[in-house]
C-alpha cells in the first residue's frame, strides 16, 4: 500500500539531491544540513527518539553557525512555455488525486491520500517542465536547491513548530491554559469561549510562529472541553475556524519567517517587517470575522 513512506521518499530524495549539488559546489554547511534532512526522511523511524533528537540538535548547530550560504543568482535564460498551466499542475493533481486515491483503499492509504497526491503532483510537474520547456534533466532540482539555499534554515521551521505544539500538548500545557481561561470566561458564555479560542489561536501562533503549533494547545484547552463538550458544537467547523484564526496570527508575526521575513529578503525590501505591516489590517479583520463565525456556528 502506498502511504506516507512514499511522500518521505520523494522529499528525502530532493534533499539528498540538494546535498549532492551542495557538495559539488563546495557549499559544505548547506550540503550537510540538507543531508541530515534527507536522513530524517529516509530513516527517521529507525533512528529512534534519541537519534532524531541528536539530528535536530545538529541541524540547529549548523543553522546557528552562520556558515550556511545564500542561494546564488540564477544565470539561466527565462523559460518559455505554458508556465501558468504548469504552475497549476500540482494543486490540480493534489485535488484530483485526493478524490481518486480515496476510492482505492487497497492501493493507497486513505488517511494519506492528499499527501500522496501532492507528491505525485510535484513529480508530474517536474516531468512536464522537462518535456515542455526542454530544460536539462537536473535544472528543476538545481532551481529548487537554489531557492532552498535562499530560504536557508527557515525552510524547516513549520516542521519544528508543529513538533513544538505536539510537545506542549503532551506536557499538559493545554490543560493549564484551559484552567486559566475557564476561570476567566463567564459561565454559560458561548461568545466568551469562542473569543478565547479564536484569540488564543492567533496569539499562540504569534508567539510560536505557526498555527499547527498552536492548534493542539488551544483545542485541548478550549475547543474540546468548552465549545464541543459543554456547548455541543460540531468539531469539524470549530477545528477549521480555529486554524483560520491561527493563520491570522501567522500574518502578524516575524516568527513565521518563511511567510513574512523570507519574502521581504527575497524582494529586497528596505523594511524587514514590511510584509507584516501590509497584512496587519487584513489579518485583524479576518480574525474578528472568524471569531464571530465561531460564535454563530456553536450557538
């Protein structure tokens, strides 16, 4: 059965290729960083908790050493061809593949259908770029490695922050936060619970940089005990709206470096926080709307 292992194989192969190209170009720190990432995808389940912990510490050591080099400027000619159509291959494959693979439970793990479809879409887009644009076989990998070097260590921040959220949940942070919020919310106030959940998701995301890190904390603290169990809300829209509230926090924080700081660097903006300033008003309006929608859904 095709499952998450296939996705790890595709991701690990890309990082391994980036490590090889980095070695050829004598970008030693970048190559080692990408090689460790490839190892985590290829053999993370066999390294054990201690092995993976050492691997993460090694990644942090490389990232903080200041020896990772930024991506080199591209010298390739601008490609010609159906670029818009090629750009839509991955989302189209992810959507269509999800629907198709869920009808094939004997061959594709239904729980991982979307990720498998996303990986297939990335490979298909790479193949079509090679065939339609007549690019060299490794040009796509080289361009991906160049972008990866430009982003640097921030490329793995979503994974690290999502792991941090899981650690917080296992450590019982959600229960502590839930106790504090429970005493602050007036008894029987659905709006108060919706406000605490939505605002908490946004604030935790601002602090931790990723809504996936905030989600397990606020769900265990407010969403499940109050909005679902006490007030009988539907878990599906509550979870979805909570994530949307968290994404509003993503728009407001430099901790979400891959969304807010890296684009400012790539665009060479004078104001390092210019992206955040441009998004702030929209983020606050969307947060208010999501909180009101949460209240309406639960009540």
